C-alpha cells in the first residue's frame, strides 16, 4: 500500500534542495568590493591610470580614510556605459 508520508518526504527534500540553490544565488560575491587590484583586474588598466581616473572623478570608487575601494558591479556598469557612449558617437 502506498504511504502518503513518503510523497511528502520526497517533496520536502526537493523543496529543501531548491531553497538551498536559491540561497546560493543570493549570496554576494566575496570579491564584490576590493582595492586597486580589483579595479586593475576588471578594467585592464594600469594602477597609475586608475589613480588618475579617481583623481579626475571619472571612475566609480569609494574612499574610507585613505583607502580606496571599488565595486565590481559599479566598475562593470561603468565599462558598459562607456561602450554605449562610443556606439552613440559612431551612430551620430
């Protein structure tokens, strides 16, 4: 005879697996914030170039005390925004 509690147990296990999978998607990347090294890695620019862009307020950054911080998300958006500007200038 079929036990309905076995079905409930199976469904509960599948739901738990789905919740854990969704939870893993919601976790922020450990490298979301970083220093100059992160900015260099994402942009491919030299350290001195990044410092010049920071000085001119032409790159997204945060400053806490004397330390500079860069957000991976902000830098990627900044790069994408620059590409869109170039495309608009070509079309004009």
